[in-house]
C-alpha cells in the first residue's frame, strides 16, 4: 500500500491560517495526559480519537483508555500493529493501520464533546544532521521532536476529527454507522457555553508534569555536579601522578581532595598488605575538632572491618559503630571497641586500593561523634555516589602505586645494569692484567730455557720456579672465577656435618704458612678455644673462607704488623669468628662494597698487591650458603680492620670428634 498524505498536512491545507509549532516528546505526553484527564473528570460523552505510532506506545496507555471507555462509547484508537493489535472492539474500537501509512510518523489525540473540544495533531521531525555529523538517533527518548498543532478551537478539533474518522473508515468500513452517529451528533453540535468546563484537571496534570520535569532536571544537575566533582578529583590526582611518582605526594593530594569533597570528619590513606597487623599513619585530612591520627600505629590485626575488606577486596561500611556486633554483608563481627571509643568513630567506611587482586593500600573515612557532622545515636547513610567516587580515587591510587613500583624497579634494574657494566669493565681490566703478567713471565722463562741450553743449573731452577709460580697464579685466578660462578648459580652441593672450628683454623693457617716460605708474613695469633661448641658446616668450605680472610689480612698488613683470629659464641645458636689485623684499614663508605665482585681498593691496574678482587665475594657466598653472615668493620684508613662471620652451632650436645678434614679438590690454594 502506498504511503498516504499525513493528517497534519491535510489539516494545514484545509486550514491555511494555522501555524505549526515544535514540541518535545515530554511536552506531548503532558498535553495528552492532561486532555485525557479532562475527559475522565467530565460528565459528557465526547468523541475521543487517539493515534499511536506503534503498538508498544499504545500498550503504555491502554489502561487509561479502558477508563475513558467507561465515560463514552465513541473511542477510537489507531496504531501500527507489532504483536496482537488488530481491528476489533474491546471496550473501544481499535484500528490497525499499515506501517507504511503516514500515521506511523504521527501523534494525534482529538477530543470533541458537547461542551468543549481540544486536539493535538503532530508529526515527528527527523533530527537535523549537519554535514559531517553522525546520523545516528539521539540516545534519549525524551529528545524526540514533533511539529504540529495543539488547540482548543472547536473548528480545528472538528476538522481534525473528520480527517481521522476518514482514516478509521478506510481501515474499518464496517464502522460507517457508528462514525456517522459521531459526525451528526457531536461534530455539528455547538452550544453557547462551549469550553466552560472546569480547567482544574487539565491544569493539575500540566503542573504535575512541570514539577516532575523540574525534579528530573535537578537530579540531572546533581548528577552532573557529582560527575564534575569526580572528574576534578581524578584529574587532580592524575596531575599529581604526572608531576611525581612519589606515593607520599600522591597520597597527600588524594587525602586532602577527598576530605574536602566528602566533608568527612577524618579521611585516611595508607599503604598496606593483607597480611599486615599494623601500620603507621602518615596521610590524613581532618575537620575542625577531630583528633589527629598522624604518627599513630593503626591496629589492623584486631580490626574486623579491615580483615573483611582485605579478604573480599570490596568497600564496606558501618553506619553506626555504637553497636557491639556489626553486620558486614550479612556476617556478624565483633566491633573493635577500643578504636571506636578512643577516636570517637561514629560511622566507618573502608575502600581498598587493589591492583590485580593484590591489596596495595586502604582509604578510610570516619564520621566522628564529637563533631557537628554526625550524631552518635543516628546511622550515617553513605551515599552510593560517594562510595563510587572513593572507589574511582582508589583505582587511580592503585595505578599510581604500581607505576611507582615499576619506576623503582626500573631504577634498580638500571643500577644493576650499571653495576654489570662496571663488572664487565673490571673483568676485562683485571683478567687482562692478571693473565698477561704471568703469561709473559712463563713465556720469557720457557724461551730462555729453550734458547740457552748451556744455562747454569741454578739459573735454570730459578726460571722453572718463576714459571711454576706464575702458572699457579693463573690457576688460582681461573679457579676463583669458576668457584664464584658455581656459588652464585647454586650448583654447589654442601656436605654439612658437626665439626670443631679449631681444626678448620689450624688447616687454614697451615695452608697460609706453606705458601709463604720466605717468612714475609706478619705475626699471626689464633685465639680459638678447643672447648667451643661444634659448628654445623661444610668443613672444606669453612677452611676456604678462613684461608681467604687470613690471606687478605696478611696481604694488607706489613710484616711487622699483627693478625689475630678469634672465635666465641654469641649467646645464641651461632658461633662468631673474627679475623682482625693492624693493616691499612677500610674507609667507612667501603665496608660493604669490599664484598662486591672485582672490588679493588686501589683500582684494577694501580694496586700494589695482587689478586682479582673475588676473594671476599666468594667468602660471602660461602658463609650465606652455610646459613651465616659476614661483615667488615674498621676504624678508618691505616687503623686496621676486622672481618666477622657467623656459623651455626651444631644441635648435637655430645658427639665424638669427627674425622680430620682432608684437603680435596675443593681446597683451592
């Protein structure tokens, strides 16, 4: 069926003096309901013709037309069918028009009675789309616009009714007699007191719609204001994140902004983990008259609110803390009376700072009973929008903390890379120096022995000894590299057993003296009692550590100086060993770095003593691997040094003395 002319177009042609206006859907709804209320409040029997664009729109008003049908028999409802709307009589006449009919784009309501008449004839306008703009419809149904006529003039209402009744006859010709009755008894009926009915119902309906519209507008304004506040807070914290990755600065900005926005008695933000039992509070926002919590240890272990939030990672609140038992998500918990009373907390809200299911911190908001903001005998209802606002801020804080952690990790990684680069440079310098020198010596000695067959026996022996000495030096260097590599990679298998420390010291001293036959050692004194408890360790590695510490002490001490090795129980389950000397000493800022790989006090190529700088690094790896620790002390340069290490004491009270420690391939000399 071809599209027919619209009712509005026909009405404007028939009455050219009419000037259509623009109406929004909300206005048409108010006018339509007001006209219907006028019919329901009256006593005459008007003709009522309503045209709906779609059946679903009619369904929203069907109950009203059942009530109107009780007032008059002349009720006609037109709509484009979508489900079961059809041509029939059910209290009133329903007319199903074709969806291609122009009525599908129009909204009509005509009421013509013996004392009054009114009509609303409108056609929906397609939203204007500027060039380049999207042609998608606006999301709000209330933004739909219509063009048409609304009037109380009887002549206009009668003409509109005539046009609509023609549509009725087109789709339901069997209603000709009923339509004729309406036309003859109502449309031609004019009286002197026309339109003198009580306007009260009509006006009341319009006032109701205006008030409802104002209420909705206020809600929209409040929503916009809350959204603006939320965006301002989020932007403020985002700006703080951009300015600095320092969590303290971010917390300071966030807690002040939140406290100001929420008008809470107290607002707290702190870092924590789910396993923490207490935290020291550093960031807070207060209202006047509330005690500060800055610097206090905040108990978390006995706070059921914190434990609940840490477990569920969702916001939770207590509207009235005066109850002895709190109901948290239908779960009863005992209130922490000490915190509530000491800090006058009347209402308590907690929102977690979470990232990827990991608790990073907490936002707390308190309303206190000693301020004007809250009464201790009344519940404080936390508004959903406020909770949502705090959650948004908590999410931003979580992102900031993760970024700060990532930045700190990046800084650590950069430092490690820089240290690795220094290690590489030291490795090249040290290995180049330490390997080239003995290789040169060995080469010269071997070339001399090869080219001088008549060399005296004494000189030949000197050459051989020099070559063997430097070969041993190279072997020790390579062995230190391999040992440290094995220790750092965890490829060492420890053979731990109870053993006496004195035997380890004796073996280390024996090895040291056998390598220094020329008598160039300082005076070495061992003050290790045989009555000391047994240690639980790998004997060969303990000898390795003691040998390197003694060798290091002798290297940096003049032959006229002294080296002392002592041992004593530290009162616990550890035995402490100290190797002290009267040598060069160590500056205070280098007491820790001496244990770094390739560390050389005088530089890689300017030192007066030999070595690779791996000895103390190896010692630390061994001692830590055996369950102890090692550290250095010194009064300063040229004032001697002390190296301390701890080893675990064996748990056996009485035990036969173990077999002597034998030097194996693990001993490196």
